């Protein structure tokens, strides 16, 4: 397993090669051991960000996979995968027959959806894996938050972060009610990597590739957490093979990672020829005043997000969670972002957490502030 310092050292050597090979091509070169006991797995979703990785890895392990979704989004799934069409919002006819060993619920942020699907499947599946979120712990007023901390079930008015976390926590409860003693609850931190359906993490590889003065938010010692989508999904499939139950936080890397080490590693892993200079804007009040509260994986560590980057995932580590080098995550994300897999329209209109105009404005204000007599 790669530590943060090993990441920085090896990133420069890996950067060029990682951009030349697609993650899919490299994955095909790495043999995957077959599971000793093939499973019948139903995936609710399967065509978003994490779903295709779950499907491909499960098929490689020898499992039989069925996906249930609206059929509106295309995904490159292996031959032999069964497709059922419907909608979580009550259109579940396709799920009224059939039996499975395991269900993976990727697509529910509404506890009513979980109650309907889990209730319908409770007698026709052995295990129910609900993909929740570390956001169930919001507000993050303490550090080193482990699974013994009970999520808040009270929404904070006019706070979207609170609403999302509470809905996820209530969804967990519905899954555990329908599958008592047979539910696996996974609470991931930031999920990153190629295929990201958000424009959050891709911001850093492409920004560093462009070069120049790069706004580095916060202090170099600020903690960050994230998990590669492939590490997360492969671990989940292996947990189903072990018939694991219970609640698990999932984050990474294995050793604590600072924002300074993260950005240094991104610079080393990105094989651009443009010089980069990080300009550290380390005044939290200044950042807050100028609307810079988070640039994934960094979040302003104060108030309700004070302990956000210190979620404890020792329990998942003890159950075999592994990590690929972060240099690989960065290189693969950039290669994917620059490839035909990402529509040129999306790149042109990316909803990055920091636009060039915003970055320039904040840096101008910061330079004026720090150089004033």
C-alpha cells in the first residue's frame, strides 16, 4: 500500500506513462482472481459513476449481474449483464420476480425509494448493500469520526449539506429495517477517478496541466480525504463475497494526506510542460469572505466542516480495503478528462469549483492584501 510520501516520490516517474494508457486498457492487463462462490448480484443503478466499475469487477470475479435503472444513460457494460428497466420512484414492476444473493443500492437518496425497493426484495435476496455517504455525520464538529458516532436525523433549515446527509441516514435505516442483520452500509468520502460524473476532482489535474499561478486554498497542513472509485467498488464486491454486514466508513489514502502533499503529488503526476506555482491563500476568513469554501478534496476546516477530512476508516482497512497509488488516480483522471470519453461540450462548460475568472479575482485580492504596507 502506498503512503503519502511514496506517492510524491513515485508520481513523477508514473505521470507520463499513466497518461499514455487508459485505465480500462491497464485493467484488462491485470488478471482478476475468480471468486470461489459466484453470486447473483442485482445492482440498482449501474450506469452512473460507481455502477459500471462494480459491474465490470463483479463480472471479472465470475458473478452473474443484473442492473435495474431507467435506461436513460448508456454505459459500457460487459456482455451477459442482464438489464431490467424501471424507476425508483414507484415503477418497480421489473423487480417483482427474480431472486438474488445480493443487492447493491447505488441510486437512492430518498428514504422512500429504499423502503420500497428493500421491502420488495427482502424475501428474495440475502444481503442488501446500501451506498450511503460520509455526509451522514454532518455537521462535522469533531475529528476522527468512526462508525460508533450516530448520524444526525435533524435537518438544518436552508442547509443542503444537512438535507443530503439526513436523507442518506434515513435511507440507511430503511435498508436495515427491511434486512435486519443482513444489511451492509457503506459510507464513502469523496469518490474520485476516471468517469467522475461531477466536475469536482477533475479540476485539479486539468488546472495543474494548464500551469501558471495556481490558487492553493487553505494551509499546506490541512488534511484531505478521498477514495478512488475502483478501490471502493472492488472492496464492496469483495465484502459481498464475504457476506459482510454492518456499517463502514470508506476513505483514503491509507496514511494521512495533507493538502500540500496532495498538490505536490498532482504536480509531479501531471506531465504538462507548463510551469506551476502554487499560491497558498491560507487565511480562512479571507477565503470564506471570497466564497472559497471547498475545492475537492479540500474543504474549509471550520464550523460544520471542521472534522470533515478526518473521518476514521480503520474498520474498512481491517476488512481488506486497499489503495492504488494516488498518482494513478490523478493520471487516469486527467487522461480520461482529455479523451473522447468526455464530451467537448462538457469540458467547455465544466462546472469546476473554481473558474479562471474567480481564481484571478481571488489571487488579485490576496496579492493586494499581502503586499499592502
